[in-house]
């Protein structure tokens, strides 16, 4: 994870009824690229705000919206990573962790392949006392897997 990906959710934090997606790109050539990307992102369901920082776009969505596929973005920007900061309920079945987001979307939570930190193990120890978490991680290419980077307990009104 880059330093920029780590601080972007802090610059545009999740509030009580939204989640944040940070799209990091290989290159953003010019203002025209940014304008085309902005127009594409604003067409997605549930978008509240689009902000650009360096080679990344931070998109804030309504929490009841599903995370979109992001398959209709301008191809010449070369999407590198999608970082998701979202709230939901975490459960474990053996060693497998699942996050059910407030929208009802389900994500498998996994550790990074070469990580020295066992984020899932830490999360599993926390789940015993509470199941609602704010999770940050990299969204997999399948759109259903999140490589866990950080988490914290949270709550919300039903």
C-alpha cells in the first residue's frame, strides 16, 4: 500500500452514512483526463463527491449503495488499485472472514500475501466482543475480495 492510499481515506473520511473508494492510477496525463474520469465517476449510482489528489480519485458513496465494478473508466489512465474504506458486520467461519457491508454486499476479507502482519488474526480476536467494523483494504479484481489493511470498531443506528 502506498502512503497516499493510506492517507486518502483520512483526508476524505467515512461519515455516518457513506463509504470511500480511492482509485489509484498509473498516470493522469492532463486536465482532460481528469474531466473525463470525473464525468465517468459521477454517472455511478450513489456518488456523493469526487475529489482528485495526485494520481488518485477519491469517491464518496452513499452507504446504502453497492460498490460499483469500475469497468467503464477511461482505459488510458491504467487503474492500479482500488482501496475501499467501508463499514459492515464481520463474521468468521473457521479461518475465513466475511464482511457484510451496510448495502448488503458481501466481501471475503484476506491478508496480503507477503504481509508480516496478520490483520485477520487481529480482527478475529476483536470480533469476539464486537462485530461491527470500519474496514480499509484493497479491493480485489473479482470485486468480492478485500485485502485487509486496517480496521477499527464502529457502530451505527439500525
